[in-house]
């Protein structure tokens, strides 16, 4: 089985109402007046798949309770591969503080899929994100290497190392002091096969994909990114975007348009954990 989708690849990979101007400050886009809704209990996971394989979640199934609720999950991949330390040391920004600040200001609950290497490079940011109730941190592997190949030119993880990739990332989050960590995993590049699902089964995580590709990786036109998201979202959608300035420079400006336009359509922004809670088998 293969689940190769264009979302957050590596080198060479990827593919209304009034909106604030691109140069406006975060305060120019009005946050929702409704407070974040608390979600009781531990984060849900899906039951294992056939033969105990790691389950895969892509969106809230249509018709799942509560029926017709207009919710959408914006997710952001904090990508950094294990071999990019020299580039970070030279000043390349793999983080995106303005995006996180904007999401916080607009009161957009969201899930950050973080690599362990990113958490090691930016421990203060990982701790801040992982202690802010507006966010939850999910696992995006330690090294951001591919769990099946080919996958956008990413180096491949050996089968015997896959489980360790997940464990090492969770350890990096703990070391950074992040607390709001959920048992979800996103395959780098969205690339996986049955062997990868079997290798991760002992970790008891739910693999999280998406049904709307933001198309922000390496994009420079925020309007094109926003229009792709706005055209794809339906109630229960799960959107993949990125939290890396060097590889996704237009994301923050695109979000300035996406959030008010979806709110004008009646959407509420939720974390993956809330989106999954109403899914059968959770």
C-alpha cells in the first residue's frame, strides 16, 4: 500500500471577503471573538488497521458526528532534516516566528508537526509552542528522511531505524520542555507504504495525512497558496502547510487571507485532536 502525497518534501519536492493587505500587521486581521473550546480527555487515536498496522487519518469522514459542523484543521510542518545544521548555523531560517505569532493573535488553534532536529535547533520555540494551549505538537520524525522511496529526493530511512526515528523526535520534544504533545505522526513528504505502517505499529501512533495540499512549499505567491486552500476546504478538512521560512516564504501572508475568508464562510479552526475525536474508531 502506498500513500505518497505532495505535501512536505525535501529538495526538489512539492508541488471572498475583504482581506488585509500583505504588508499589514497581525492586528489588521481581526481574531474571532469566540474563545477556544476546551476538548476534554486525552487526545484520541484511531484503532490499529488490519494486521495491527498503524492507522492513517486524512480528514474527518463526511457524515461523522457532529454532522455538518464546519470545522477545519490547519496543520503546519516544522521541517528540518538531520543534515541541515550547517545551513541553520549560516543563518538559513528553518523556523517561522511571525507565522506562530499570527496564529496566536488570530486565535487559530492548530497542530504543528515538528521534526526532532527542528526542536533541537529551536528549543525555546519548541517549548513555547508546546506549552501554548492554542497549539499541539505532533511527530514528524527526527531526521525528516523518507519512510518509503522515492520521496521528493529525501534520503531513505532503513526499516530497522523507523521506530527509533519516532522515539528520538518525542525525546527531543521532552528535552525542549514541550508538554502539549500528541501521539500523531506525519510521514516526511507524506510518503509511506505497508512496511512503514508495520514498523511504526509498536509506537501506537496515528499517522496523519491531509485532504487539502496548501502548496506553500517553495511558493512565493501568497495569493496562489490561499486560493488553493480556499478552493479545497470542505467541512472536516485537514490542510497541510509549512512552518519554515526558507522553504515556505509565503505561508504567513497566505494565512492572513485564509483565516478571515474561512471564518466568513462559517468555519471554526480546530486541532487535529478535535477533528479526530468524532471519527469512527477513535
